[in-house]
């Protein structure tokens, strides 16, 4: 089980075995990180936080600890298996919740009791915490897997404490926890047969979260300065405060430049898309225009056929019609007498007189 009380001590103790964390599946067992199929939709949340042990009525019935076989077989509803898990639970996160989920699912009928160490004990034996004890008590009490919270829990479990809280089993990962001058503070629990081993959760811990904050300290300081925190509240000097404000202005200018570049790229991309679209449309229209032009004015176009057809009609219109062979021959008209002007005495043999109609012809007798 993931227990923050032992996490930092394991990480700082060079002689201890290597920690191997595994992410548990949705059923609390170690397995792949992939999620399974869909589950039925239901309302399973609790309405109230877990009570504190010092606020509950004292049990008057005789206490008899259950064996591991009895616990696994299942117990009556009024006699659940009482499992105890302890820790610091600083900056309560999903690793804590998964650890408590594993403890809750150890047996079919489990009453989970969670002990949270006080500030004085934690600061003395482990180190400074981000959250104070009241915040940590409250955070654990709102975890859905917790049935009871023990405030000011002891660092090492004594037989008197186990009997007072009627504890059947203690849940913790099986890696030895070196602290308080002991090679393993849970060794006597293991020897008594009350130890229920669980698995750690990989990739999440209070120390990991603090490491992220320390690594990106400047980022978070600037973030909180933007949100209205003062330099005094953040324990930042006057010079560093001005430096962070200057960095913030520089970052804003850089962001504006990046925004302009992005907008310019988008504009150029849109222009390219429009130009490509226009070129494609122009090509389509030009091909259509060329096709229509060739269809009208090409070698075999419609205009050539129209001209041929018009020429044929014109030639047909201006050419004389031939007389039918069976029509009678018209009698030849006698030539009109030669027209002579008064000042000519002889008729020019080479000039033939104009042909006039009978009504307008002038005879020689009338001239004489």
C-alpha cells in the first residue's frame, strides 16, 4: 500500500531495498494501466465524511481478533474486519486514495481505520509538512474508502493501541520502513500475523509533487504574483519581484510576437489556398473557353459549316435557272432599226444600236 509516512524515509535510506511501484487497476489489484470496459452508471458517492475515532461511542462488547482465514471467508455484517492504515497524507493525492482503496478491498467486509500523525510527531521524526494536521485530518476524512479517522496517530503501533481500536490487521507495503531507530517499524506486526501487504502506486507521491514545484519554482512564483499574492507572502525579495515582473512583460511581448507570427502564417496559408483555388478555377474556365472557341472557329467548327451552308445558298440564289428541254422555243425578235444622230451621215458598222422596247424605238422614216 502507498503510505506517505514511509515514502520519504525509504527514498533517503540508501541501504533499503529498491522501491517498485505499480499502478493498480480499478479493482485495487496491481495490473495494466489500461482501463477495462464500461461499468453501469450508478450513484455511489457518500454524503458525509468519515467520523473521527474520538467522536464515536466506545465499544462495550468483548474484542476477539479475527484470523486471516476467517477474514477471507467473510464475516457477519455486524462484525466487519477492522483494517488499520496509517500515514502522514500531506498534500492528499490520488496515490493516497489508491492506497486506501487497496486496504478497503482486502476482505469482503472491511471497516477501514486510517491513522494520521500529528504535526509535532511528523516534524520530529520525518520533516516539515506543507499542510498542517487539521488540513490533513480533514482531507483523509473526505476519502470515500475511509470509515474512521484516528487523529494524532502513533508512529509505532503498540499492543494497547491495537486493542483499544480493535484492530484485526494492519495494511502497508511490505518494504521495510526504517525509522525511529528501527530497521522496520512494522516488524512486530508481521511477526504477530497481523500484517496485510499491499502495493505502492507508481508515479505519484508527495515528494514527487514537491519536486515539481521546486524544479519550476520561478514559474509558480510568477504565477502567484499574477494572481495577487504579494512578494512578502511568497517570501520573495524586492529585486526578485522586479525581475519576475520584467520576465512577465518580456514573456508577454514574446507571446504577442508568436501570435502575430501565427496569424501571419494563417493569412499566408489562406492566401495560398485562395490563389490555388483561383488558379484552378481559371484553368477550368480557360479550358472551357478554349473548347468553346475551337468548337466555333476550329477546322471543323460550327462557323465553317455555317459559311459553307451560306455560300451554297448564295450561289443557288444568284445562278440562272435552266429552261426545261420541253419548253417551246421563243421566236426571235426582229432587230430594231439603227439609231442615228442628225450629225452622223453613216451608221457605224461596229456599233450596235441599243435595244429598246417597241414603244420607245424611233424609226428611220420619222427621222427623214
